[in-house]
C-alpha cells in the first residue's frame, strides 16, 4: 500500500470502504455522518459529492481494528495486541526512505505559488458547532527537520484553516516539532515545514505515534512495510515529501509570530479550551497536489472512533516495543484501550519471576518515551489474565489488587488536552500504578479453584447428549 488510493481500492474490494455519492454539506453535515458511522464501527467513507466542491473527502479510515490490520498488511482477523506484536517485530530493522524522480511523483501533478494559493479550494469540513473554524489538518502530519542533526520528524498536530495561505499549528511543549522550532528560534530563522494531507495511512498513524527522538517515522514506516517510503524533495523546502501524497502544503513557521487559533473538539470528548489562544502558524508558500485530490479528515471527538483506534495502535505498539527494548523478563502482553485513546491507561500482563518484579514493570511503563507523556494509570496483572480481557482485568482488580500495594506518583508530564485537569494547570499530571497481581514473595498464596481435567473431558463428551 503506497497511498490513499491503494487504501480506497483495497477497501472497496473487501467491503471496508463505501462511496457516498449523495451531496453532503461540508459544514457539519459531513462530520456528523462520519461521526455516527464511526460510532457504529461502520466502513471508511469516501464523500464524492461535497457541496460547493468537485473533489472528495475521506473519513473513518482507521475506525476498526480490521482496517488497521489492512493498513499494516496483517491478517484482517488480527486483534490490536496482534498488531502490537507485529509492529514490535517488524519495526526492529529501520528502512530509510528513498528519493524518486520528481516526474514520477503524483504529488507534483499540480504546483501552485503566490496568489494562486487558496486553501479554500479544498473541501475542508467544519467538524463541530463550537470549533473555532474549519480544520484542514485533522488526519495530516507536519514534516520538520532538526537544524543540527538533520533528523526528520513526522508529527500529527491539529491545523485550523486560518486564511487562504495560513494554517494553525499546535506544537505542544516538549513535542519533537516544538523542540526543533525552538532551535530555529535561537538561530533567528523560521522553521521550514510541510503539511501532508492524504497519503499512505501508515504514515499518519506513525505521525501520531510516540517514536523515540532522533528516529524518523519514515524509517519505521519502511520497516513495517518492508520497503522504503518513496519521497521527493519539496519545491520550496528541503524536506522529504511522500511522493504519493494527495495534498502537500509547504511553508514555514516563525516561533515569534502568532495568530488566534481554536477552540477544537478534541479526542478527549471535550473542547481544548474556552476560546481562542495565540499560537504559531504555518505561512504557506507552495501547494502541490494530485489531480482530483482526496482530502483526508477525522472527526476526532468523543471515544471510540477513528482517532482513538489510531492512537490505540500507535501508542500501544510503541509502548510494547519500548518495554521489550528494556529487556525486562516475564513480559507477556500490553493493551492500551481505545476508550483511553491508547495513551491514558495501559494494562500489562506478566509472569512474575522475583520479588519487586511487578513494581519494576509498573515504573518501567511510565519511563518509556510513550509512557512519560500523559500516561496516568498503569495496571499490571498476572500471566493468566489477558490485558485486553476487561472482565478478567476487573476480576484481578477485585480479588488480587490491594490499595496499599499501589503507587501514587504526584508529578509527571501531562498533555494540555487532558480534561481531568484545570485548563490553566495542565503541564503536570499524577500517575497511579496498580499492582493487580498475587505478590511473588508471599509464602502462602491463595489456592485457585480448578476444574478436574478428566471430568471436563467427560462432560464435554456428553455435551450434545445433555442437550447443549
């Protein structure tokens, strides 16, 4: 799968994507259709007839585990945990992108500069009634490059349409794009960036992942695909651009310039603020796009929909990969529920092998690149509990968990989008580490009730005779 068109083609063939030919208004109607469809775990939707526009919009690309599996090239019956394991295994051997001839890059079919740039030519939706405007970047990512090391980062940050040649940025403090922007600020220069709207869906998923610093998401995508991502140089920026992207916005972000941005209905199910905030913005210098470009958007909003499934995959897989890299023995599986956007809650199963083992795993989880940012609750369960089996996790919390064995850590890095904290105090969060295991060091452990194996076989042999 090289691009969004490959996704649409395969999705239509497998019944995982649906075309909507009826006219749909970009102002709230499109988003509400998509939202209700996502909450019903419906197919990806390709809106071919958007009011006032002649080009399509696609939504709900990542709503189900089945479509995430298709994107990753894994069996369609894979679970999220199966995808975590595949990600961890395939992602070990990084594969850098490869440059292709500009003449062969579909993203260069149309190239616009200066007065020809008008972002309102694209069917950008108004997603929710209280949003501060239309958001062109919900399922996109920004490309930026570290001015010192040359490290290329792909990061998903929301982007409001602020003008015909300007879009908002929300480079949250401490995120990789923010770190790079501060370096350009110290140099007295604006930061070159590119916004990619519509591409191989795996690149967007990686843009939302917590990939370690100094590792390019392009290299991880190459590892997961087993082949290099094809890129071309930008027209006005020295950045690698996905050759098969639908829409590419090239420009720069000046750390010292601001525009009012927001609010926006976030994946937490709440608005990110009560009004607008001054934020840095992207001054668009060039737009390139394919013929009849597909604008990709996601409804975000309350769980569980497109965004939450994307984060459950990218955050969960990254956490699992980073835990495995710590070489801690006894790890069995990890699960980051979509209901928690894949980032606020993690459940880990393990085989205890020595005293304090469970405590080691709990603290390791919040020490990973992924867990250090926003992870609030970690639950560790014994190896007989599957972390995705929520009823069994509730059983462990009821009959194995003891509050006096839990840990409360009062300070950790938070996300400014966490609605459980006051808007003015979202830099720091608390963390709760729950040990729902039977302690390894207990001399006398609870005796489990087990069925007699021979009697189980006997009963099963009579199952139909008994009328079942």
